[in-house]
C-alpha cells in the first residue's frame, strides 16, 4: 500500500508540524542523536524516521483517528498505533532543570479536554479535562517545563504543586495570575475590600498583566495542534502530546 503523505515531499512538513523543512531536519538530527532510530529487535519499521515523526506530528496537529491517518502513510492502523506509542515519548520536551541567575519565568494553567476519565474531571468548561501547568521563559517565550496533568477540577494553586511544576522551577522568580495565592509566586496586588489600590500598585498590575499575556500567546499557538482541544489518547498520552507539542513550538519559535 502506497502512502499519500511523506516527509520526502517538503510541502507536507509545515502544515503538519508547524516547522520549516530546515527546522524539521534539525529535529530529525536531534532524534537520531537521542537514539530514536536505533535498531530494535523484531520487524523493522516500514516507515523512515522522518515519516514516523511526520505521522506523530500529523496525529497531534489534525487530531484524526489512527484509522483515518494510517492509510495516508500507507500502513495499517496497528502499525500507526505502534509508531505513536514508540516515538511520541521520544519527541517530548527535555524540561530544563537549572536556570540562569536573574531568569524570569511565567506560569499558567490550561485545560485540555480529555476522554480518559481516569485522569480527568469535569472542570469549569463542563467537560472532562486535565489541568496542565505550563512554564515559559519571559524573555524568549519558549516553554521550559510542563507539569504532569492533574484533574481539571483542581485550581491552579493546587495544580502548581501537585503537577510537579513547582519542584522543577524551585526558587526561580516566576510570574503568575491571581489564582496562585500563597505559593510564593509574583501575583497581582489584590484590591482591598474597603477601597482602591494606590497608583503605584495599579501601574504594577498593568505591567504584570502585559508580561503575563505572553503565556496566553503561547497557549494560543500550542492549541493549533487540535489534539489539545479533544484528546483521545489514554493514560500518559495527553502528557506526551503536551510535551511533544511544546518541543515543536520551541523549535518553530527558535527557527
């Protein structure tokens, strides 16, 4: 069976990965260095590493079922399933563990509608969702860490700790919205019940809001991968997708 989509035809790369052909080639080189194309026991892959990477990216980008996607690459549904299970975790963002002095980070949580009800709960959008804490570098706007998904009914204050994002960031200066009281993060000044904020606090809140908007822009770009609008994979699939999309986002921004 002959596939329709292949990485050898460069016109397919940008629509399904969000990367230029040059950035895609850089990703393939990194994956090979990380052992993604190592010889494994059993039957060899019917697709090259480039095509397997494109398949996983297309799965995240278009959110087609594997039964719909597999014929486009000329393989069976079960073979496509194995490709996603094998390569998805290898595409994950390598989360930063140490930060330069004076680094400023921004964190916020985003809800991903998730069909696996064992890890999701009904959230404020009335859908079963998972809460993902995403941390970006305020200067470069690159994703530096993504916490493990927690049920969508957790508020950001709890999710920050439960997801492990707080442990990754440590004592690095981190900006957040007003939903993170008592966490030690830099949050806006709260208006007193019996009055208004003084002028300097209002100005500080305005600059804080402008800075924190950067993480919202990152969410908007990441959610062009439609799997983050209705995630079908079970178990760690939503976490692998989030980390993989974060890596693709970083590569597209750095290109």
